[in-house]
C-alpha cells in the first residue's frame, strides 16, 4: 500500500495522458481511421491493424487507474470522507467498465453490427463515462473544502465544459445530425476526456512536484 500511495499520482497521470496520446499514436498505423470522426474504441475493432496493442493498452490503463486509487483516497479522505469514497468508486468503475472491458470486449468497425461483446463494451463504457464525468465536480468540492479555491474553480469549469462535449458525443451518431459538425464523434470524445481529466492532471502534477 505504501508503494501505491507513493507512486499512485504517477500511475494516474500516465493513465490519463496515455488515454489520449496512445490512441493518437496508434491511429497513424490504421489506414482510413479518423481521430475526428471515429471513437477511440474503434481502434480495437476486429478489423483494426492495431487491435492487439490498443486492447493491451486499455487493460493496462484500467490497472493504472485502479493502482492510483490509494493515493487519491489518502489525499482527499481527510477533507471529506463521503465525497472521497464516491470519487474513488467512480474512478474504479470507469477503470473496469470503460478501460478493462474495452480491452476484452471490442466494438465493431460498423455500429450497425451488434454482438454480445459490443453490448458489454457499450454498457461498461456508458456507465464508466457517466460516473467519471462527475469526478471534476467532486474534485472541485474537495478543493474548495481544502481551501484551494483556484483548483476548485478550474475543476467546476472543467466539469461544465466536459458535460457539453459529452452531450455532443452522445448526439454525434444520431441520424438527424449526419453531415453536420455534430457528427464528429472522435473530436467530442477526445475533448470530453481532456476536460474530464484536466483537474486530476493538475492535482497529479502538483503532488509529483511537491518536495
């Protein structure tokens, strides 16, 4: 546990930065893949040339999130125990549902093809994303309670912005928005992740640079 408390913030930072960077790097090896129009999960579809490294990374990412939980809990629990417990539960569910499940249960290249694996993936991702969406809000509340008003404001703003991009992400595959800017599923997902992660990225960097 001492090891996880010591290195947890590094694990967390690696998972969050890696979620965006790894998918970007792998996309260069997938001809026809669009970071703007296609979801990150599409990199792991059965026809993807980068399926194996992507799925291995998603499982590793989930493990990194889980390994970071002791550090998050140790830091925030003295501030507000109840909210901290909710936050680490949201992170854990996201790690399993949106990361580890993605590594084992792939979506298909076309959303018209529905399999048991894609259903499991969809359910896990939706639940994981919807819960993690509230993590910036909880970080904001904890920050204000801890006297860090600047961090609190950043977190609340990130929560609001990530909600907007999440709504756009959900709307992107609706037929009525086809051929409009809203159809850019990959763009909205990546922007949603960036603002969803930003408060914890800032906290992780602060903790890692403390003397």
